[in-house]
């Protein structure tokens, strides 16, 4: 038992040491492809509004530090200065989307299609390297494959113009050839080139999309602000107008009409006042003439004298009746005589003051009352017209503010329409744009 315990302890220590040693070991690196050459066909599909590419842009992008330079550093672990000498871009085809993404070599007639086929601007630059046994053999020129020329790229062959498409497709052959003194990882280098190209295109697309998103947010804020301004201006216009027409032309026309009516009413009232005064004067003159006739009439004077006598006799009879020397019948008899005398006097005065053919004072009095009513109504109309004129002049002052505010409201309405269209257009563009797609054909 004493010997077993030390042995177990030693075995446990050995196992622990072995486990720790295995944990400290670095993970085994993935084996490289051990290839000096690799090639494939690459298809790039982009939205022309986002990334308008051509053969020159593709070549420059592949040879940039973010694509070829990065792949050289990370995969081949050498200086990126020689990155552009390690691969070639051949036979670039820019295909219109109207052809369904099918590339057509140059010189082949295809009615209704516009196809651009060019060699890479750097295709004539052969990489400086020592070819190994695995270097691809030269391709023979055929009738269907364009011959590579070290000359300036030729102009596109256009048979029939087509409307510009939103989507564009570029096909090109990517060939990698590594010298013998560089790590034999041509396939990994080619994959890294394509991944970096895809990442670069995706980054540009994301930046463009982010720019559109920020513009959409700004358009939404502008639309909300324009809507608030328009609503506020419309409310203020209603407050100023009070649901009335504040057109300057209408107000000036109303003021002119009111002034004409006001002036006509004043003149009519002045005419009625003149006629009223004339009628009142005629009535006063006629009354004075009749009074004069009555005063100069001898029968009237006689009847007045008789009435005075009867009234004095009544006073005397009252005294006698109070003393008991006269009867009540005597007093009634005198009162009856006084009544007859008064009736006779009034009849005589009427006959003297209103002889046949004289002016009827009652008609003049009716005319005077009618004129007085007209004058009162005319005065009320004048006051009403003056109030309306005052209100119209105040509205004319408001019309200036209303006109200026209406102009601002029209501008605000136009701004709202433009911002709404802008926002709708941006939203439609964001929904319609497609991210770039990089497809590799023929690679293992």
C-alpha cells in the first residue's frame, strides 16, 4: 500500500504535465493549396446608380491597397508593392442588363443590344515571374475569343442604342501566377482578392445606403417642418380673414360701392330736410293766415262776446244759487247756452279758417310726418354705411398682411410638396437599389 500511493501520484503528475503541454501548443495551421497559378471567371453585378463600374474601375479597384495589397500581406505575407504583378485581368465584358446578364464577344452582331468588350488596360503587363511547371499554357486565338492586344482599348461595338439600365454586369477572367520564390498559395490569394473586392464593393454600397438613409431622415424632418409651417399659416389666415374674402380687389370694390351709397343717402337726407323745412313753413304760414282770418271776422267776435256774457252770468248765478236766490234750473239753462255758444264759435272759426278751396292742413301734416320718418331712416343708413366703411378700411389694412401671409403660405405649400416628393423619391430609391454581387465561376 505504501508503494501504490507514490506511483499513483507520479502518474497523475505526468498526465497533468502532458495536458498542459498540449494546451500550450498552437493550433495547427491549415495547409495551403501548394499552387502557383489559379484562374476563374468573375461576374460583378451592381446597381449603376450606386456603383457605376467599367473595366478601368474594376482594374484599379482590384490593384488597390485594400484589395490586392491586403491579400498580398495577409495571404502571401510579402510586401504589397508587387501585388499588381501577381495577377492579370483579361477579357472584360460589360454587359447591359437588357441582355439578361449574358456576355457577348465584340464584333458579334446582336440587334437591339449594346455590349462593351475590352481587354484590361493592364492586360499587356505580363507579371514578372519565373513560371513553374504548373503555369497555364498560352491560349490559342480563336474566332470566338478576342485576341489580347497591348494597344489602347478599342471603342465599344454598338449596334443599337438601348435605354440606360439600372443594373450592370461585368464579366472578367482573373488569372493568378506566383513566382517560385513566393508562398505557393495562388488559390488562397485569388479567393482573398475576390473576398476583398466583394468587401470593398459592399462597403461602398453601405456608405451610399447610409447617405440615402440620412437624406431620408432629413427629408422627413423637412416635410414635418414644412407641414407645421403650412398649418400655422393657414390657421393665422383664418384668424385674419374671419372666413371673409380679403381680396384687395373685392374690398376696394366694396369700399367704392359703400361710399357711393353713403353719399347718395346724405344727399337724399339733405333733400328731405329741405322739403321738411318748406312744408313746416307752409303749415306755419297757413296757420298764421287762418288765425288772422278768425281774428278779423266780426261774427266770430260777436260769438266770443256772447260766450263771455254767458260765462259771467253763470258765475253770478252760482253765487245766487249758493245764497238760495237762484234755482238749479237757472244754472242748467245758462250752462246749455254756454255750450251752444261754444259750438257756434267753433263752427264759425272753422268756416272762416277753412273756406272752400283752401289748403288742407292735414295733408301737409301727413307729408311732414312722412318726411320726418324718411330723415330718421336716412340717418340710420348713413351711420350704418359709415360703420361698414370703417370695417372695410380695417379689412383693407388686414388685406396687406393677408396677401403677404398668403404668399408665404403658397411657398410653404410648395416646399411641402417638394419635400414630400423628395422623401417619396428617396424611399423609392432606397427600396429599389440592389447591393453589389460578386460571383465566382470556374474556381475550385
